[in-house]
C-alpha cells in the first residue's frame, strides 16, 4: 500500500512536471517568436536614429557653407570674387570623404535633373524623390540589399533655400556663376535629397546576441521557477498529504483488522452451532415437534449470519490483496449442490420456490470452485431475501453460445431494482433499494463481493430488473480460467 502511495505521489509529481514543462515550453516559444518579430524593428529603429544624426550633421555643413557665401566670395576690399565653394559643392565633397573613410557607409547627394553623373539617383533614391515631390514626409527609408549586403537606406529631402536661387532659380535656361543652366526652381521646391546607406550586419549580430542572452536568461528563470515550484509542492503539499494519508490508512487498517478478527472469531462458534443443529436434526429426524422447528430456525439464522461473516472476511482479504484464486477443474453441478444445501432450507422457510437447471452437457471449467460457490450463494441468498412469499428463484447454468464461457443465471420474481440503482448495488455498503418495503437485513457487501470475485475469475456480471416483477443476475466466467493466471 505504501508502495502504491509512493507511486501515486511520483505519478502526480511527474504530471506536475509535465504540465509545468509544457507551460514553460509554450511560454518560451511565444517569447522567442515575439522577440524575433521585434528584433528587426529594434535594428531598424537603431539605424534610423543613426541615419538621422548623420543627416543633421550634413545639413549643418550645408547650412554653414550656405550662410558663409558672403564671407567666402567677398574680398577684404569689398570686391566680389566667386571662389566656387558653395553649399552643394562642399556638401558633396565632405560626403565623398566620409564615404571613403568609413567602413561601408555611403553618404551622397542626388537630384531629379542631375548636373553631373554622380548626382544621378538610383531606384531607391528616385522613389524617395518622387515621394518628396508629391508632398510626402521629408524622409524616406527601408531595409534592403545594396551591392550584395544588407543595408538600411535613408533619404532626406533638400528644399530650395534663398541662396540656392542664384544658381537654380529664375530665369530658367540662363547660365549661373558656375556655367550650368538655371532650372527655374522656386523657394521651397525639392532641390534634391541626401542619400545615406548604413550597413546593418553589426546591428543584426548585436541584436542576435541580445536575443540569445535574453532567451538563455528566460530559460534559466523558467527552470528556477519549475525547481522552486516542485520543491514547494514536495515540502508543503505532497509531504503533509502523504503524512495525513499514512495516518488515515493506519486507522483504516486498524479498523479492518479489528473487523476481520471479530468476524473470524464469530465464524468458529457459528460453524459449531450449525454443526450441532445438523447433528441434532439427524438424531431427531423422525420428530415433527416445536423443538425441531426451533432448531431449524437457529440453523437458518446461523447460516445467514455465517454468510455475512464470511463476506466480511472476504472483503477484508480482498482489500488487503490477500484473496487469491485457486483454480482447478470445477464441475458446476457440485457448486450448485453446495449452494442449494445451504439455500434450500432458507427457501422453504421463506415460502419461496427454489429451482435449478444445469446443462448436462456443461463441461468442467478451470476456475476457483470456492469463489464460484460464494458468487452463486450471494446471488441466491439475495433472490430469496428480496422475493416475497409465494415467489420463485430460478438458477440455471449453461455454456455461452460461443462455448467460451460458463453462464450462471439467477432469476427471481421479487421486488426488483430501479435501473438508476444498477451501478450503486455493486458498490461496497451501498444498499439503495433495501428496506423500501420495510427493513431487510444485510450488510451491503454481497454484490460487491460477487463483482470483485467474478472479475478476479476474468468474468463479468450483469443485471436486468423490473420493479415489482423481479431481477435477473447473470455471471459469465471463462472456461479456461482468468487471463492473469490467478
Ligand atoms: P445486502 O443484500 O446485504 O443489502 P448486497 O450487496 O447483496 O447487500 O445487495 C445490495 C443491494 O442490492 C441490496 O441492498 C438490494 O437493495 C439490492 N439487491 C440485491 N439483490 C437483489 C434482488 N435479487 N432483488 C432486489 N434487490 C436486490
């Protein structure tokens, strides 16, 4: 029993571990999916911040050169002398130097109608320029491939400022100071765009590292939680429960032991009483006195009591796992005779007719004769007990249609059983219908024992009944003994 309890606790712990593991695996998977989906967003927001910083820096250069045009082109004597250091020239030169010096970064300026080939926009830049021209936001970006590498591409609109007009404004088609033809642009028009390319491999690797370390941390945390949970379960739930269980089992065992001992002690004097009444009856066989009737009554009541005591002992043995089946070749005729020897006097006393039919062709079966006798005796006793005077109890034994089972059938014309009680009647101490028409003595162990013994013999028991008309109990046991080899 202790072994069984340990196994139950182990099974419970395993179930708990499995449940917690499933929860952790599901949570970890959801976390991984969620983190991975956020990973590219996180990389993008980092490179976007960097691109904006670079763009601000390039704008500062552009504005500074633009604001310094007077200082650059006017000599100290106040004469105008165009030096060719204007904003786009300086911006492009600085961008080119930055591009050459940096590791795979690119910064350049592009425009719709380029004056030189280096200002020619590529597909991304053209899309950005179109976006700016139709009045979209002043920046445009995407994660993409560039020369076989993963990059972040960013473009920011360059608006036409007042100082731009001297080279790019009206009148269109007239050469400016640098010799290029003016485009006739107006203040606020899109002059072009700063185009920035940032390689993202290092950001992706960093984000991957962050991801891996957070997954590792999450797993460690989950493992720690599972371990703590199991420890807490063991310490505060399983251990006290086991202790309480042990205590209850001990108490229950003590009660069963007491009941079994008491029953055992009762069986000896009861058997003696029955034996003495038998001897007395044989020696007074010719008499038909009141005394004889009294002795008969003592014998029958003792038999009923002995059956109850035997049932109690068998149930105690069954629950302690000490009731094993002893199989041998059994002649069902002997079993029926043994049952009738006890039941017939009872039937006469109750005024119920008791009949038997055993198929003469019935072969011997490999089973436990004593168990079969107890099964039949309990069913017949019940039949007699729950059938009023004038009724009948019929016992029949035959082979099943397929010839594999012995079928014992006990039918009575008694009070019957309500269908909703069919299950309960086979439970220990359950006596659902007993006493509905007045108290009927019993312990509620008979059918429990019938079912338990039948199952131990590898068989089945069934009941059909109609209230007020009677009941039929059918027990089927295999001819070749229980499958477990009991
Ligand atoms: P007991 O007869 O000692 O009460 P059993 O386990 O033998 O215990 O039967 C359980 C219950 O099933 C009985 O209390 C009774 O209500 C019902 N029962 C059993 N056999 C019959 C029967 N042949 N006819 C009607 N009711 C029965």
